[in-house]
C-alpha cells in the first residue's frame, strides 16, 4: 500500500476516528523541509512492505493544510504519528529510518 493523502481537517478526523482496530500512521511533512525530503521516500517504501500490511498509511502536507497541523499541535516536521481508535498512540519526530521502523514494528 502506498500512503494516501489527507486533503482536509474533516478528512483527517474521519480517518483517525474510523471504527476499525487497524492503526493509522500519518506522516506530517512540509515540502521545503530537508528532513522531510529525506524521510518521506523511506516512509513510502515502508508503507508498501508486506510486514506492515496491518497498518493504514497516510500523509499530510501541513504547509498546505495548516489547520491539520494546528489541530494536532505539531511542533516539528517531520512528525510521524500513530492513531488508534481516534487517539494518539505514539510517534517519532526525527528523520531517522531506524526509529520509524521501530515505531511501525511496535504497532503492527
């Protein structure tokens, strides 16, 4: 699975509040950010790995959708967050591939 784009605040709320037990992983990024440019292709590659097939991957450009970033109280990009049952369940705020992989493995 390749990550899907979140296009609005309402879309974000719908995605994280779906009645499913599948964790939602969201890459909050900005196009201009070098750390985001580094981690985003890794995130996309991992989203397609069979080992993470039990996770739903999304992404949102918070420069284009600042209301989503504000609703999540983001302090830094990239932030990759996990939501379960509408609640924040963990995340990483660095462009470290090992940390990202560890986060995904914890929530599979």
